[in-house]
């Protein structure tokens, strides 16, 4: 694939990933309550999910997405429900706990599930790959090598952007020292997570 097409794709993805939305809100909420290291499965799921969306776009599945609109709606609502559940857990978490009450040591798969649902149910991501991307790149001309180049470019952009958001959230988290600050952080994270759920549900 030519460098111009990759650059255009990268720039469009930078704009999308640096613009606050449901995914960013959910990411920041998880970092504030669990820390960066325990949020890695959440991040991995989001990156994998976007790779799946990209692959679907290249495979020409935009038509299938419209055909099975009901299935996508159900998946989106499942993601919304799970995000609201996590928001409730954060809101009711005791302020004397380390951060949130979701059991530690068993959060890896839950984090991965949450990240998967956020990415699968986020219409902003779906629209980017299924509607906007075909106007940037001629997807019919993308071969296996081109797909690999697009995925590599996507991962480079997303890892940079998401880790920047996570770093900012980590710095804020280190300032949380008192019981009151922990309670505020939990409630703020819950509001962000609920906001992400509402944003996904209403789009």
C-alpha cells in the first residue's frame, strides 16, 4: 500500500482516537479505579476489537452490518448494560477500599470483556471503519500485505493515543490520597462510565 494512503488513514485515526468519546471515558474510568497495569486487558480488547472492525471493513461486511442491524443493536445494548453495571459497582465502592470493589486477581477476563463490549457497541468506531474508511482508502485494492500494513498503522496510533490517555489518568490517580478523594474518584469514574453507556445507547 502506498505511503499516502497509510498517512491519510493514520491522520484520520489520530483525530478519532484523540477525540474524547465513550471508549476514552471508559478507559479513563478504569484506570482511575484499577490503575494502568490492571487495565491492560481492557486496552488489549479495545485494540483487538478495532482490528476486527478494520478487517470487517476490508472484507466488505458493511452490507452485512446493515443486514443484521438487529444483532448489532442487541450487542450494543449488552455493552451498555455491562457499562452501567460497572458504573454502579464504582459508585457503591467503599471509600476505604484501595479503589473499587471488583475483585482483584479475577479482573483480567472481566476487563477484556468490558473492553470488547465497549468497542463492539461503540457506533463511533463502527461508523469510522464501515462508512468513513472506504472514502479514505480503496478497500477493494487492499491485499494481505496491505491489510497487515493498515493493522500495524492502526495499532501504532491507538497504542500511542490510548496510553497517553491512560498516563494522564494515572497521574491524576496518584493524587488521590484521602478517603474523600477516593470517594470522589469512584463517583467521577462511575459518572464517566455511565456517560459512556448513555453515549453508546443514544447513537
